[in-house]
C-alpha cells in the first residue's frame, strides 16, 4: 500500500516537502508537490536546479504523513524513488534515508523551501532525524525506479537526504513513495 501518495494535491492529505526547490524562478515548472502525485511524467518533477548552486550540495525531499489534515504516524518498510537527468540535473551522488524522530511539528509554511525560509523549523535540526539502513535493488541512477527495503519503522515523516553530483547544478526527482 502506498502510504505517501497525494494525486489530487489535497491540502488535508500527505504533504511532500523539500529543503530547497527550484520554484522561486517564475519560469520554473519544478514543484515538490509532484513527487508524490503518482505520475511518472518527467514534466511533473521536483528539482533544486540553480544556475549558481550552493556550495552545500545537500538537499532533502520527503513526505509528511497526514490524514484528514492531521499529522499521523505510519509504519513503513519500503520506499521507491525515481530520478531523471538532463543537462544540469541528475540522480544524487549520495542517498540517505531518514525518519523523523523529533518532537511534534507543524507542516512548514514554505514546505518546498523550508531551509531558506523557516530556519527555526524542526526539520532543520539534524538531531530530529534518524538514519534508516536500507537495501537498494540497484545502483543509484536516473531513469529507473529504485526500490529500498528496510526494517519497519514508525514515523510521522520520512525523507531522502542527498548530495548533488559535483558536475551538476541540481538533483532531479520524478516520483517518491513509501
């Protein structure tokens, strides 16, 4: 069962989030909402592409589990993720799965760019996240669905923390499920 989808972009359902998104540029069509909409269409994507990328290559993308507008805890034992590449983006060079273990939180107001706009949000504190060891069905690459299996964990939010490749200006993601 897909515990993380929100194909209708329902404000009371699961909420995707990212520490940074290329959605500040008015010409950008990159939206973090697309990562859990159930579509494999590459035009419905998330990226953190920038013409001048940060010195920090790390970015996080995840899902807050919600039901009827309330944040809920889910038991999760599998995740899948599909990256894509183009001239300036690709799959990441590093991929770490994490579950939220911190205190109760509210959905970030700027859920697509919480790192820049909500410095005090609990998601920015690395102590509120715990690494989840996983086995991946293949090497990290763009263009195919990667499936991660792991011992079941309970959490209100799951995320992938990743580093962009040194020769790229961002990471690009089409879909993510838990």
